[in-house]
């Protein structure tokens, strides 16, 4: 029960902190550039707590699924001579303009967001997503460099006692008199031995040792191991086997007839002891880039992903382990991690990687170039800057701010779509959750 509570708290608190810092990423540069920020809120719905400091109200709301910073003057007044449509969407545009301009105090027009230059608007709107990217990078740094990643070592974890069918090859069943000993058992290798050299070659990694075993298949080879503080020389003869060939993504290579492609190799019957070892700091950037690329690929195919979730939730289609999920699904994964039969350090590392993934998702998702997401404001700022540069090159008067309010109908449609997707994910995560496998 305690592990379950801890798992849920990690996700809830981690998500709230990620959202809070995301909004800080917007608020700090906005205030730095002189924009009046009237509200800083974490969550949506009814306000649970708030306190005013200076000209900003800071608060926490009941639904911890987002947050916002209310910057005065997000939308400029209607262009001169513009007509207000009486349609439903026209009224939405007009209401957005009125609400934005009503917040501007007399004499503080210069403090309106729409009066910022294009570079400053970009800094403000990208500040939130970049904050999530920084959080993800820090969490990855802690896990990869501080805690380390599971790495196969040159120490022997288990020795398979015999070569037979069934469970005997895994070392979990008793060998019979008719079963031949495994090469490792016959050579006298034991659990806890550390392989120092193989065939006269110093061994520095497990992958190197596997390659040396493959090259020595069928040949008696001298192996030096470290045991109880002393070095011991053994003679090991790897068995000749055919091993499947794998792609870079881990899938088995198939030939033209669909049969697995195999390569000759050696078998001795040992497994490696796995330890967490830190990686170079330079690899953190690579890992971060891989996460961003993978998340972006999911976002690009988001409509298809949502359809798959709906089919698994309401139909008989099995939900994939790579399926998108919401906060409820992330909470269930956190509970699975917290209650898993693993070391404390392994569980901590997995939790931190989960939070890192959530922040990468917030970073990528918020860059979708549609309002009300940050990417929509970024696109409008770039459009405004391009229009001003073009006018300058042509010797024309400087255009006014981009009429972002005209995009409010898109924002409303997006909001409804996001709410619908969120409800679907909550339902799917309850009735057909993603599991660790």
C-alpha cells in the first residue's frame, strides 16, 4: 500500500512541479520585458488557494492537468475599420479582444504583451516548453551519469549446469545423468567469477567477451578468472551454435523466404552480472535527442494513435505497450514501478525516467503550431515578424501587431479536441491500461 501511495505521489507531484516550472518559464521573461502578469495558476477549475504578491495573484486550482499565466494584452484591439461578425465565432473573436484590452490599465498600454517585439514574444512563449526540456535534461543527467544505466559486466551471474531441452538450459532445472554439462560447468566456472582474459586477450567488456567466445567456438581456450581475490586459469571449449542475426532495432533479420538469418557463434552457458554504471555526460544529449525524436514521431501520428486507443477501449483490439496514455496511465505505471521486485535504486531511476518522459511530452506537445498551445503563439509571432521585415524592405509603414484574436475559433476547436482526447485517455487508462509487460 505504501509503495502504491508513493508511486501516485511521484507522478502527481512531479506533474504539478513540471507544470509550475513551465509557467515560470513564461512568467519570468514576460515580467522581465515589462508585461504585467495578473495571474499565475497551476491547474484549472475552482481555486483551492491563492495569494497576491505585488501585481500578480499566485494560486493552485483543483484540476492538476495544466496551468496558465495571464499576461495583460495578449490580443491587440481590432484593426481600424474591421467589422465585427455577428456569427458565433465572430462573437468569440470580439469577446477575446474585449477581455484582453479591458485588462490594460490607463497609461500602461506599453506593458501589453502585443506591444512586445517579435524576438521578445518568442522568448516568452518558448520559455515554458524550454523549461520542460531543461527539466528532462536534468533528470536524464541524474539517471545516466549519477545513478548509471544497467550494464552487463565481465562477472558471471549464473552458470547453466547442463545442455538439455526445457528449463535445464536456463539453470533452473536439475540435470539428469544423460544431459551433458555445459561448457562453462565443465570448465569449472562459478557464479561470482570475473573473467580477466580469454585466449590471451584481456577482457574489458561483456560484448568483447561474447565476440571472443564466438571466434573460439569448438576450440579449447585458456580463460583467466578472478575468484576470491586470486586469479585462476581454466580451459573452456565453447560449443558451436547458430545464432540469429539482429537489426539495430533489435528485430531478427529474415531472408527472402521469411526464415531467420543466422551466424555461427559459440555457447558456454553463462550469464553476465548486471551493474549500474555511469555513462559519459556527452551521451545525455544523445539520449535527450532520441527521446525528443520518438515523442515527435508519436505527436505527428497523434490522430491515428487516438483512434487506436479508442479501438482498444471500446473494441476487442489489444492495447499496445507503446500506446499514448494520460496522467492516470502514467500513475498506474508509477505504481507498477513502485511495487516492482527491484532494488530501490532501480525503482528511483525508472521513476525519474518516467518524469523525464512526461516533460519531453510537454515540450513537444506544446510546440504544436495551433492555439491555445504555445506553438500557436510562436507561429503568430513569426508571422508578425516576417510581415514587419517585408514592410521594412519595401519601404512601407511598420504594420501593427498580428491580429491573433482571429485564431480564437481554432483555439476553441483545439480545446474541445484536447478535452475529448483527455477524457478518452482517462477511460482507456482505467478499463484497458498500458502495462509494463
